């Protein structure tokens, strides 16, 4: 896929592809933290005329941003290849029912805990991205629980 809407580095770290690749730009990634940018416009999956994108899609923005951490860990040899399954979320709260057309959203995920090799939790936020990479208002927060299933040879 050679689509300028998506940062090629994202394609190296997570398996998601269009039409279900929902994060556009990699801002930063490490073994325990990741940041991604989501562009809300007419070409954004789940976009609705005169409304934008339903805020519940933010859970998937968070999940894909958290997956960047796993991709980074695998690339650095810190973890074995595995599939990640979003098992649940706690306290998903949003300040609006829709993410507005024209907004750029900064999604930040921090690994909060790792239980053995199979369960990870992440604290995630979505904020508006103002000019000059300055964060604006926080528009969504949640804690995600992810099950890591090892790939079988």
C-alpha cells in the first residue's frame, strides 16, 4: 500500500491495512509508549456527513496506537511475535459524541502493566492536535486490556 495518508512506518509496526487502518501518522514510539495522529476528514473510515466520526471509534484509535508498542517491542527483540486481541476497556469517556471534521487527533498510549507474556494494559488518551504539535483539549480517555497470543510455528 502506497497511500500518502498513512505513514509507512506504521505499516512496518502493525498488521492493519485499509480500510481498517485508522491511524495516519506515527508521532513517537518506544517499548512502553506510543503516539499517533488521526486525521478526521471525508476520507476517514466511519466518517458521517455533517457529523464527523462517532467517538466510540476512538477505542480502535487507541487499540491501533497501543499495537504500535507491540510492533516496536517485536522489532527490537523484546517480545516474541504474537497476535493482540482487545479484550476490553475500562472507563472510556468522551467529551462529545463525534470527532469533528477537520480535527487532528493525537492518540497517546502508555503500557501500564504486563502480566506475564499474555496480558497487557494501557492507559490511553485522545487529545486535539493544535498547530505546532501543541496538544489541545483531551477528548477521550480509557484503559485497554489486551490479550497477547503467541504465534505458533
